[in-house]
C-alpha cells in the first residue's frame, strides 16, 4: 500500500495539470480563431469601406458619362400653316410654358407650348407698302429679332415676359419691345430690299448688318437715349458700306459679334469671310477661307459670340473660332468637327448659357452638340419632314420642333452635363479667346457667357509638383536622420530626439500653412540668396567640421561621449544659417543687381511669392516625422547579429550601414517614403494657404500650383449640388483616391519583393 499510494497520489496530482493544459490549449485555440476571424473581418471591413467610397464617388461621377436624351411628347399643328404665314423663327421662354413664332407676314404669335393654344398676336410695325424680306436674330439670351423689309428698312424687336402672381399663381404675360423705337430705321438709303439681316446687342447699343438684293453689305451702329423728363426715346445711328465679296460671290448668311468688331459672312461658293469693322473709317475684308465641308446652309454664333456653329449641305457640322494672330488680326480657325447628320443642315439653335447647340436637317434628324468638350451628344430622327426651326428653353429642359408641314413637336430634353468629355478633362482644348489649345482650369466666372474650362491636368500636375518638392525636401532629411538616430546615436540622446521629431506630426497643418503663407513666403522672397547659399554652405560646413574634428588630438575627441557627436554641429549650423541670412542683401547687390527676383524675371523665370519652394519646405516639414518614424523603426529593428558580424569582419560602421543596414531595412524605408508621399499627395491646408492656388502647368519651383485636394476644398462649398462643376470635383476626388490607391498598391508590391529578397540576411 505504501508503494501504490504515492503512485495514486501522483496520478491524482497529474490529472488536474493535464486537464488544465488541455483547457488552456482549447482557450488558446478559441482566442486564435477569434483573433483570426476578427482580423479578417476588420480587413474585409476596411476593403468594404474603401469600396463603398469608390462606389459613392463613382455614383456622383457617372452622370457625366451620359449623353443627351430627347423624347417627343406631343405633336400638334400650328395655328398658321399657310406658306405665306410660315414660321421664320421659334422661341421658348424659360418657364417652358409659352412659345412664340415670328411669321413671314410680320406677326409674333404666342401660344401654349404644350398644346399650341393661341395666347396673343402682335403685329410688328412697318412702313406703308413695305413687305417682309428677311429675318435675323442675335444670341438667344438677348431675345433680339430684326425684320428686314423690301424698302431697305429694318425693325428691331425684343421679347419680354412680365411676371405676376395673382392668388399666389405665376402668370406670364408676353409682350414685344422695340429697342430702337416703334418706327423702322433705314439701313439702305437706296431703298433696296434687305435679303439678309443680322443683329447683336453690344455694350454701346446695337449692331445691325443688312445685305441688299443687289449684293451690297450695309453695317449699322445704333444707340438710344431716353429723356428722363418725357420718357421719349431718341435713336441715333450710323450706317457704312462694306467691301463686296471677292469673285462675285453672293451672301448666303451673315453674323455680327457682340463687340461689333467682326462680321462673318458665308457665301454661295462654300467660303467663309471675316470683316474687321472695329474702325468705322476703315472697314476691311480680313480673310476668306474655304469651309472644306460643302456649301453653308446654316450658321449661328454660340453664346458669347466667340465661336460659330456652321452646318453645310453635306450634313457636316463644325465649330469655328475667331483667333487673334501674332499681328493682332482676327482670323477664322476651324477647331472642331462633329458627327454629321444624314441630310443637309436646315437650322441651328444655340443654347442660352452654354456652348451647346442643336441642329436640324432636311430628313427630320436632330443633332445635339457641345463645343468645348467636342461631344456629339445625340443624333436621332424626331420628325417626318424637314426641320425648319428649333427652340430650346433657357433651362435646357424642353424643345420645340417646327417642320415644313407646319407641325410643332414638343420634346423633353435631358442634357445635364455636356461640358465634360475625356478630351476636355485630359487633353488640350482650344478655348474661345485663346491663340492655341491649352490645359486650363477655370470652372466658373461672374459672366453668363463664360466658357467653363475644367481640365484636370493642371490640378493633377500641381498635386504631383507639390508632392515632388515636398519629398525632395523630406526624404534626405527623414531617412538620413533616421539612420543616424537608430544606428549612431546613443540611447539617451535617441530618447530625446525621436519623441521630439515625432511630436512635430501633432502640429496642425493649418498652422503650418498659415506660417508658410504669412511668414515663410515673404521671408524667402526677401532672402532668396540665403536659400541657395544655405544649400551650398551648410553641407560644406558639416564636412569641414567633421574633417576638423577628425584632426583633433585623440585626448580631446575622447572627451565627447560616443554617439553625442551630432551635438557638436548645433552651433555651426545655427551660425551658418545666420550668416547666410545676414549676407543675403549684400549678395543681391554684389551678384544680382540689387534684386534676385528681378534677376530671375530678366532671364525669363517667373517668380511668385507663394510658390513650390515654400510648399516644399512647409509640407516637407509636415512629412518628415512620418518618414523619420517609420524609417527609424525599420533601421533600429535590423537584427543586431548582422551589424555585429559585419563589424567583426572588419567593416567600418559606415560600410555596415551601406552594405547591411540599408538593404535589410529597405522594405521599411520604402514604406516610409510611400507613406510620406501619400501624406504629401493628400495634403490640403498647406498647399491651400501657401501656393496662391494658381492652376499652372509647369514644374517651375518658383511658381505656385493648385492641387486636387486644395481645389476640392476651395470650390466644393460654393458650387451648386448636382451641377457639372460639382460632379467634376467629385471626379477629382475619385482621381485623387485612385492615385493614392495605385501608388500604395505598387508600393506594397515593391516592399514585399524587397522583403523577400533580403529576408535571407
């Protein structure tokens, strides 16, 4: 019994231990499983959140990819359908309730747009015995229509809609105004019939062009003055004769711009002509160019009158710009061709506030185009007969279609974002008023006739420019500082330096941007020589101090504890910086004629006070802690046996750093650089406050830039929700997110390859 009891007792004492170990293993297994699933779930949640961000951004951007859509809702006969009463011009007001037709008999007929029910009729005044001979109209936003008569006279009309709200219900009352008075003005003193007329409202009055039936061109400038006491309007004007077209050509169409400086004429020989009428005493024919696309059958200025939409008998549709050449002479330049229509073009209707226009042809087809983006948004058959007139509402939501049978079609229109295309976002665009195609970001302006310029190239390039100069400043300092701190510095000094640098990351970037914009930028501008002298003399000073220290007696050098040598450089660095700044004004006088900035300008180098140099320093200061912290940890975690083995084999500490530490820590250092780059790309407040926000396309370190993130921060709060500008800003955010995603993905791939390559060390 005495022999078995200990065994039993021992067995009894071992059983609880085995059970405890099994229980611990089960608990550990559950914890591992829970942790594995927790980490996997968290990772999937991060990926899902990132996917949702992409999905949301794309949902806001997707409407930009959609073209136009037109649906004919109703068709009805116009109240006047005889040939003598055919419609010469069709208009639809902004509330899309009332349409108006200008007839050949000189009547303006208003009707309900949805069903054609007559509302009112106005007779345009004319002299006794005169008959209608032609009609012309300016840009739609002015609502000007000119009647030309058989006796050489012209009557200018303007639509107006008075609003009232009886019983809280909107009531629209149409009326006709006569800007030059209620009597016709004489355009041709010889009394010939006006075969063609054109009109445009200018800053000084009204510009009118008439072409007589014998081929003479008459150009008139009119202005009005109202008597404040009597209310009587007095009209004054001047009419001049223009040179005839060359080669006996006859005028088919004529247009005048809003500056009253240029006249464009289309003849019957498939040519376009531009007249310079800015000097009344010297009206000249500047240029004649062939269309190259057939005989012109329709021609209209787009809003702002900086470009012309031209249609021909071959169905070709094109856009022409008035471009100033180096001799300050305006010439016609073909800039865009669009998708052709099946039949000859019969009418062109420009939009009210955009560079879009609608085109009808003789086969009943409709084309919707947009100039700036070079987009053909829609080509569809909407009528069974040739289209004579088109009228788009000022808000681009409804369309009236008038064909040769006298039928009016009412169509709903969806055309929300025609301004955007791949070419307008990423390629050079020839904008109105520019001498050549350019990359431009200027999304809004105060004028209704402004042409939106939404190229993402300046913003993307500005983002890379800001990140490049910031990394150029941060990478050497961050990595070199991390190497020295982790490998050469004593633990006590490292315990002071590392937290001090890492706490820099807690500084708000808005404060850094504020200091960069209000203090650093003016300081650098006033001490430009100091910037370059510091870049030269600071490294030289360090080399000289190091060389001098190495030549000191051993007894002196041993007094400085190992790893504290960096403290010796503090005073020389401060003295060198102070000396460079103090000598800066003298260096400007000695070498740069008193002003280094002016010296740059004389050599064709632009200098802005808030520039990439300021951003590089300020944003580099913000990025350094990120790079330093990650790189320092990577270097510090290099296995000690590797460095000790290298030193034991006779390598110096510097050789060990280059040959052992750097390759081993390279995945972590590369990650640090990529993290810093991602921080620089997404930085907003520093570039917002320190760059001037100029969307320029260059890598000049002395000029500013505008980044994607800063542009979003500036413009998104002020843009209309769901507008094209709004969605393009979301597209900019999507581009920024995609850029960082691609960079981080590539960085991770490279990091894994580096890790695999040096894992055997």
